[in-house]
């Protein structure tokens, strides 16, 4: 177990002025894991000619300074609130030390990798190279193998350890793909086929129930969720977004998830007729596509775009499709091998001078399946987005505290450190302290839904902004509750929540229902986008990183969820209760109250 504050990421510049004969240097293990995570098994040695796209992360020399900026510009009580950094300012604070660039360039050149063959990120803190397995093995003093997953049958090329010349250790944070076995997946619990033979009734029923804001909500919203339901539930019926404030909403898709435009228009006709005929800006990252055949339609991408853009219309929308490059197929000998989409997406967005003010992502995996170094660097990238004024939201996961299984006899929550001890399994990037993580609720009155991911990071220490709220929750637990199963001083999540069950979407021309925190994140993000719209309309800055606001005063504009739990790992999980809890966070949005709060701030 390894917990850090990213403020303390080490950087040491140690460089001999003379040229270094790297091939004669003693290699020292840079990173290793005990073995492949549960479900993966080693098969054959990787073909020497198989091409790898290796991403090399160089230390960000001034990251502590950037983090200080983030805290200041995100704290409504600080004089610098809203003074977000420009791309150029952020790049300067994440650039490597010149000595690091020199020595890493020299190392790469010693293997014939000249400058013209290197791909550099905007801040030069990532270097990407394309090399055959044979050369990668020589450079990293390792052996790559083909690993196969027992449940899915997919194969990837990885290793469990790699080494670097000792003189490089302080100049390279990580190299991947090496020890990374994460299978980032969309957080959708269930797709209900054929439940809806008729289009949803769009709030025409005369029956009403009292919503969380004390207002009347169409009774049908207790069985199916529509755009109209969410605006009623979260008290935003009276708000009309603008197309001219400069506000934008961004949604991300990975791993071949495509948003079908015919489905989107059909959804608009059903749920927001005013939006019919409108579209979004498609952005391809790393060769990402958006195949428009019905067969290629993605449930996740459809859900995100239909509800995200349906709720916020006419706010312009951006849909990022990031290619995860196909997993290695030992029969087809596919040319590249990586399944690490976040670094590619971050490379792209951080290179752009202008970004959507709100971005939602509904993908993740068990934190322990992501190497600590990779998690720390991706999380640092999220901090850069926050410092630049972007509100970044992630789903909290769909497996409660781990695997969603309350039965001790059948649970599958085991540590990946060779000890195989039962432990709760936090999700990443949900556990990153620089994002706003969204859990799920159900019904009216709202309760936390059983699959809502929540818990405590094993990698990141609890940030100061949530110390009071989380400490109060832990103090309420009976002594010894789940002792040893979680890290009580880790970053706690989720931060907030929103409805996550029975969302009505159009998929391949059919109306179906979807559950999951994949529903919750774009929903909460849409209301954040509306808040940004309200601020921009009166000349204020966007909200940026939300959590310091949410935990200091923003919680007073949320509906506290006090019922429900999130079972898993052979337990009943945590309980929702008054105040923050690791099932529903601080609660669900009351837009009218939140709007008043954000308009009262500088």
C-alpha cells in the first residue's frame, strides 16, 4: 500500500556533464509488480518484431507550484479564486528540468531513436516512441510476454518488471505499457432490453410526487428517467442555457465506443424536441473514430451524448473519441499494443489552448490494477485541467466497495500484492483527489443505489478540502468497522451523486433502459455546465475544480442522501447517512440553490 500527496512527488536532478555510455551502465529495477492481476495468465513470449508504442513520463519539476495554484484558484474564499492558468502557464509548470530532457534524449539516441522519431507532449513531460519488442526488451532489460485474460479471452503484451540505467531513475517517472494490466471499462451496470415497448411519457401524466427540492415531479420519474425528469428532480426547469456565453460541455469515449447520430436525433425527438437537428463537435484523439453504423453504436457513448447534450442544449457539445488501440491479437499480429487511453487523451486536451469548461468521463478500473506511478501521473494531469479552469467529473464505479457481492463465500476482492488478502477495491480515476467523483441514487425520495462505487483510496492521501466532512463520517462508524479492509486516511469518494437507474436512451433505433454511475456522471456534469453558463453570462469565470467549493459551501445546495448502502467484498458496504458518506458523497444537485451560491461568488 502506498499513499501520497502529489504535492510531494520527488524530483532530483543529478547529471554528469560528460556523455554517459548507457549500454555499459548497470540497470536497476525501476518498477515491478508481484505478478499479473487476477484473471491474467502468462502465455508465450511476445514476438520480437511486434511494435510497441511506449510512453515515457518525465518528472514535472514544478508540479508542487502548479498544485498550489490549483488550490488557490479553486477556493471561493481565496483572493485568486477563478484566476485560472493559461495553457502556456500550465505547460511551464509541468515541463521537465532541461537536464532531464538532455539525459533522456541522449539515452534514446544511444538506441538510434533520433529527435525526429520522438513524439512529445505540449509540456514535453511525455515522450512517445515506437519500437519493436526486441529493442524495448534491450532498453528496459526485461522480457515481454503475451498475457491472456481468462474471462474475456483478450490478449495483451506486458511484463511484470522493467529496469533502467540507475542514472535515469530520477529522470523518468514511468514507462508504459510495461506493468499495466488495467482494463478500463465503461461503468454501466445493466442494459434492459425490451422493457419499453412504447416511447417514454414525457411528463404529461397528471400524477405528481414531491421531489427533493420540495417541488412537484412527474410520477413517471419514479420508474423511468428522462431529460425532463432530471430537470424537475434537480430544480432546473426554469433555467434556459445559452449558446453564446462561450460555455461548452465535453464528453469522452474510449475503447471503440461510438455515439450514433441517428439514435441521438431520435432521442432528441422523444425527450428534447427543441434540440432536434442540432449536433456536437467530434474530436478524434489518437485515431479515435465515430463509426455511424447502427451495429457500431455504443451504449455508453449514446447514453453520455443523449443525456449530456440533451440536458444542456443549446450549449455547444464536444465528443472526444480516444482510440485505445486494439489489444494484442497473437493471430492477427496487430501493429500496436496499448490500452491506456487517459494519457493519450490528456496529451491531446492539454495541448489545446481552449477547452470545454466541464468534462465528464464514465470509465475506470480497480485502482490496484493501475500501477501507482501511472495513476499518479494521470491524476496530476487532472490537476492541470483543474488549474486551467475545467471541471472534471468521473463516475464512481458500479461495484459498491469492490465487487458488488455481499456474500463472503463468493466475493472476489483480493489484494494484488501476492498476499491475496480480502480488501475493498477502490476505483481509479475515481480515487484521484483532483476530480469530482459522482455516485448514483435511485427513486423519489432518493436513496443511494446498491452499486454506487465508493470508498477510500489506497494510493492518495485524503486532501484537506474533505478532511472535516470525511472525519465526521468515520467518527460515526462503530469501532473496528471494516478494520483492515480499507485505508481510513485515503482520499474518500464519491464527492456527489445523481440518479443512476432506468435512464431511457435510444440504442440502435430502439428505446431501452440503462443503469449505472455512467448515467450519474454526465447528469451531474450537465448541471455543472449550466452553472458555468450562468456564471459566464454575467461575466464571471468558470467554476473549474469543484471540490473545494463543494466541501466548503456548495454542499448547502445539495440534497443530502441518508439511506442506502453499497455492498461488496463479502460485506454490506458503507451506509449513506447525514452529511458526506462513501455511497452518495455530499448529495444530489438542487440547481436553484447552487445557482444562487455560484453567482454570489467572485
